[in-house]
């Protein structure tokens, strides 16, 4: 949109109106910035209830990610049941990994597999409930490609590994590395699809680089860096998982135990007390 509020045709509208297939796949909410930037006109990115309703109007073929809360009548301010409205338009509405398996790649699909962003890949692989319920990016990308490639006039599919960005903002080494590896697998899915074809262009781009987990030069020398990578390989959960069960009343020992379970190595009492102070709103940077 222009600063004056003029709506421009989005790239997905251009492809849709030309009779081509259209798809958005992400590990963020399907109403989040990147997928919406390909297909939605909205002056404020946080109007995600309105973005969800606009997805209904635009009638793109494939929509997959998180963000179920923006389609749920109990969580939307206007009480609209957008999941039902998508079904009334002929969409398959998938809410789980099993629903995606049952779809059959026919017709249009709305997949909202989590209330907000999809869980980080690291948390997913160590949480049975996530493994049972939530499909991962390579599987979603593959399903979208199988559906959209049925259009003889071609298609445009945008696939986003959006939680890499989130983990970088949070200085979350485990979250970043494992989601980046998963995105690399999704790239492999796209390249395997394109291999041997002369009609398919695969574009791989970064959103923006942010933060620095400090994976190199860990310890006193660069030669100590492999120790850091070995340590990351033992991580079980992300920082988000650690914080999800801590609050202002958490003791330093509870914090130590939570971190040790996630990272598989202990932190000192003074390090735990830094986090304790932050949870209480008392931490001040030096």
C-alpha cells in the first residue's frame, strides 16, 4: 500500500487472475508479515484478524502455517468463524498433521496447525504433543507443491522458515540452528521438485539477519568453536520453552533446573539470579 492508502495489486493476485496456482506456506502465523506481504493489502501488519478475513476474500489455493486464533470465533473480536466460512467456500480446513495427510492434494486448503506461530523445530522434536499434531515445513512445502503443480498454467508458491528470524531476535542458538536446518530441508524439497524440469524457478532469499548467537570463537580460542557446536547438538529445548514455565516467583534453583533440562548443562547461581531478576522486572544492564 502507498503512504496515502492506495492499494496495489499483490503478486499473488496477479498470478491468481492469470489462472495460475497460488500458495503461501510458513512456520509463522499465516496472517504474519511475510505471507501477507505476498497476497494482502493492509495498512498495519498487526491487523491479523482483518488479514485472515482478507485471505478468505482473495481465495488463494494453498494457505498453511499457524495463526488459528485469527480464524477462531472465540478469539476474534467480531466473533466470525472463518474456519467455517472457508469450508463454505469449498476449502479443506486442516487443523492437524493427520488432516494434512488426509487431504489428498485436491481443491483448496487452509491449514492452521497451531494457535500462534508453529513451535520451534527443536521444541517440536522433543515434545510428543507437537509431533502428533503439528506438521513441519518440508512436509507442508511438499504438499503445496503436489497440489499447485496440477495447474498446467504454472503457480507461485512462497515458503517461509519464519521462526529462524524469531530465534535470532531472541538470541536463541538452539532455536535458530534447528529451524535453519529445517528450512534447508524445505529448500531440498523445492530443488528436488525442480530437478529435471525446464519450467521452474526456485528463488532463495533471506528476510533479514539479526542478532548473533556467537557460535564461533566460543571459549578462549577459535579452536574451541567445535565444543560449542557439540554442545548445541545436545540441546533439547529453546529459550521460549525455558521461559514458558518460569515467572517472577521462580527460585534460582528452579531456573537452574529448567535451563539444565533444556541445554543439558548447568548454569551458575549468579547466572540464574540474573534471569531471576529479569523475571521480576529488576534487572538493569550494566
